[in-house]
């Protein structure tokens, strides 16, 4: 399953088209994702007009851009505007970022109760993948899973307050090569009732440089067996998605 995001690398030979029955539709809670492609949430990019445009091309889920949980709870006007959806948008999927369980729990409750723009969301994704140093140096983003129990409490808060709305989690391989966290992050998420996980196959230290190591996605899939695993990183076209899913 492929999670599409951000600047292309030279592609090898074209991949053969998908064969009938080669891939199955993963389920995120009650949502069946077909085709098995998710438009990754991208700050400043995946707004309502962009999602409307992308829906014409048929990805399974289009995730609204990242919203800071604390700003949503405090009613910041800009965050409320960013969290809005087009009236006909379905499923309504949004990504939350936060570093404390209370804010994540309250923001989740607001979204699933429809208290942000009048209609409940259908899916909440949690961002533990931001690699920016201004975030990770304070223990947030891709650095947060290093604090296993704190990470667990944040995931618990989201799942508890989401009720029947599925929660997913996105993270990176780790902070750097000496602080690898993705396997523990995946297992904790699975244990706490998350419905799917997504791995950007780089460390935070790499930012977006070099190549995503798709072998890490296979490792995660072997460790997390009861929920779907989505791969992210270096997906620029259909051939890349096919190549990743066949790796």
C-alpha cells in the first residue's frame, strides 16, 4: 500500500501493470481503501481545493493537511479554517500533530463529535513523522516515539476519544541510525487499537535526502501483522507505488 508524498528520483525500468487480484483492498476500520493509495497529508498543500482536484484521479483516501491539536482545542481561527472540509467530501480524513495526551484527546473529541465544522470526521491520522529540527529538538514529531511510554499515552488518548472513528499513525524509521524507533512505534500503535500505520522509510536526520529504504517497510509489515502497513517516501508516480508494494 502506498502513501504518496513529496521530489522525484530517477526511475528505473517501467513496472508491469498490476495484475487482476495482485493487490487487495486494505481496511482502515470500516473504510475499505481502493485503490490502495493514500494521498499523504502535506502542510500547505492538501487543502480542500487540492483534495477536490485529486479526487478526480481516484486515490483511496485524501488526508487533510496537518493540524496542531493544541491550536484546535484553543479555537485558533486559522486552525479551524484549515480543519474544514468541502461539503461533499467523503471520507473526511485529517491529520493531528501534538505532544501531550490531553490536547490530542480533546482535539480528537472535537473532530469526531463534529464540533469543528459541523460534520464528524471519518478518520484521524496522527503525525509522528515530522523531521524538522525545530520540532524534533523539543521531542516532537519523529523524535516522539523515542519516548516509548509518552508516545503510548498520546496514542491511547486519541484512540479512546475517537470511539468508532479509526485512528492511524504515521512515523519515520527513527531519529538517526543510532535511534531507530519504527518497530516499537508500530507494535505500540497496534497494541493500543490503531487501525493502520504508515512508515516514511527515512530517519528524521535524513529529512528528504538520499533514498527511502523500502526494506524497512517490509520489516515493519513482518512485525505488525494485524493491521495494514502503508509505505511512504519516494512515491512520485504509479510505477513507484507498484515497485514499493512489490518490494
